[in-house]
């Protein structure tokens, strides 16, 4: 059960992926994962003993890290623009 509505997913993919139908773009996938990671992080602040959600969070963080590594190797300017937009690195 996802907390994201189809309208929210569409706005994420149009903002970062270019088009609504461009769901395979690395930028769109990273933005979607970031949205889910933020939601689960807020959930875990309240529910500290929810270990299954904690494991899912760690898996999502790892997937986002792998996608960002791929993007940095293939498109460094796009990588820098994306982390600036999402506010990932301080």
C-alpha cells in the first residue's frame, strides 16, 4: 500500500523525468525513491520498533545509492543537478 497517489507520481516524473510516461529515467526513479524514503523515515520516528519497515528503508537507500552511482558515472552534470534539486548532499 503506497502513500503516493497517481497524481503525485505523475508530478514527480514530469518534474524530474521529463514526461509522465518516462518512468524509467534514472532521475525520476531517484526522486520517487527519495519521496518514499522521506515518508518511511517519518514513520520510523514515531514507530521505533517497526523493524520490517526499517529493513525496507535500508534496501531503498541502497537502491538509490546504486542509481546515483550509475548516474554520476554516466552523466556528472545531471547527477550534480539532481542532488541539488533533491537536497541530498549537504
